[in-house]
């Protein structure tokens, strides 16, 4: 069995969150687990980053001003070699999980 920490340390994560304090906290936390943890504050910025850098995982907020997490996920998953995408939600409702699944998300993660 592979050591999960060693596997994670070889991966890169992109965090998409429009609340700066939350973004900084998530980047700090994820930098301990992943080889690279980078944060951006919008779905548009995430798409630009994914065109220039390789990420294995994208954690995206659901509610953002330029595009919501569902739209961002659809566009990310349309890219060649799309990364794993998890949508971060404030409330874990079945309807939200279903919308995330339909958008192509690999997971929903409750922020609380």
C-alpha cells in the first residue's frame, strides 16, 4: 500500500475562493499536504491558471461573483486532461450535490 502523504506531496492543488481570508487559510492548510498549493479569487482566474500550469486537484467555492462553482466546474472539466474538481459548499444539501454531479464535479466538500 502506498503512503498517502507521499502521494499527496507529489500533487498540485488550485484553490478558487473569492473571500481572501478563506483563500489564504486554505492555501496555508493545503501547502502542508500538497507539493504546490496556489490560490486564485475567481473562476476566470482559475481557467487562466489551468491553461498555463498543471494541477491535479481544483477546490472551488460554489458562490463567486464572476461565475459560480458549477459553471467553473463545467468549464474546467471541458479542458483536456482535466483535474479532479471538488466544489466547496456552505451547506451540504442533496440538491446541491446533484447539481455538482451534473456539472461534472468529482466531489462536494462541506466547508464547515
